[in-house]
C-alpha cells in the first residue's frame, strides 16, 4: 500500500491555502512508508493547526481551532482514553490502541464522538459552523 | 547491488590506490555515514524539543496518552500542552524516522 499518493501533501497544502490565510508549514516529511504534514493558518480571528500523518495503517489527524490561547474545537482520532470511555464504557481499556474519531469543545472540557474526518471535511465544518462572531459555547461538533 | 556511473576524473584518482571498486565502496561508505549522522542529529534536535516539553520519550508519551486518563486531563488543562494530539503526530513521525536512520547507519557500518 502506498500511504500517500504522489503530490498528496502538495494538494493538501493547496486546499488549505485556498480556504485559510497565512498558511505556514511547520513540519513536512514524506518517504515511501509515510507522510507528515503539520501547519498553522488563520481563519478570520481564529488560529488553526492541521496535523496529519499517513502510513500503511491509515491516517492520523488533529485539526484544531483556537483563539486567544483557548481551544474552540479540536477534531482528532487519537486513542484518547476519554474518547475510548465514551465509545466503549467499561470495556475501554480493552480497546486502548484503537483510533477513535472525536472532538473536543469548550477549551477541552467537553469531548464528543464524531465520524471520521478528512481535512476537507474539517474545512467545510469550519466554514459552516464558525464565523468571526461565533462564541465558544455556540460550537457543536 | 545497483549500478552507478563514476566520472572518469574520479576513476583516475582512485586507480592508483588499487582496487577501484573497494575505493569507491569505501568513499561511499564514508559519505553515507556522514549523511546518516547529519540526519540523525537533525532528528534528535527536533525530538529533544518534545522530550523537554513533555518530560519523557515518545514511547512513554504515546503509552500514557493512550492509557492514562488523568494524565490526559492534565495535558488538556494546561494551555502549553492542550494541543498534544498534533504534537504526538509530529513526534511519532520523527521518532520512527530516527529509528530507521539508526538502523540504516548500523547497516552501513556492518556492510
């Protein structure tokens, strides 16, 4: 399996650049086994961080929006124990390495399960749910 | 084993030393070791930033963030570490790269 098709990271950066401003690639790496992208950008008054790693096991992502040092919303699929507990309850520890798509809200005081998300899904969500006037409590995953 | 073309000017320098293939292999080994060490040093510098920030190795961090809910809550509540998920992604890539470069270096040294 080829983890990232040729040009994948370039197309991802191009996609983000079309929809967000002040895009800065913080870290980028690619080889035949895996590809990494970590970038920061702006969406109106919000700061955005997009992190992705692609390898033979699939895609790990973290798409975060923050403002004045507080996290407005963060989508990721890490095997976070909070998300594992939400999904599996008392059986959570048996699933400890499973990737669980979820989101964090209200400066990470609230966690909800979500569907798997791509970077494009995240950008769509951003445009549909956040405007410069949005408040932290008004955000729903 | 692959075929590589070597410029005549270099071959003229190598020939007086005898076994041209051996000399080329030795030169390439020195160069490969130098490049591998450069790559390893660069990766170690990047990884040290994460190790200093989180006070542990990648393996420990990946384990704790997957197993220890209390630790994750601490990370989430600290503004400096609240976006640990993105850090974990970058750190994982660098840690795996570093392991592979150590392996390549070892392979070169025993070749």
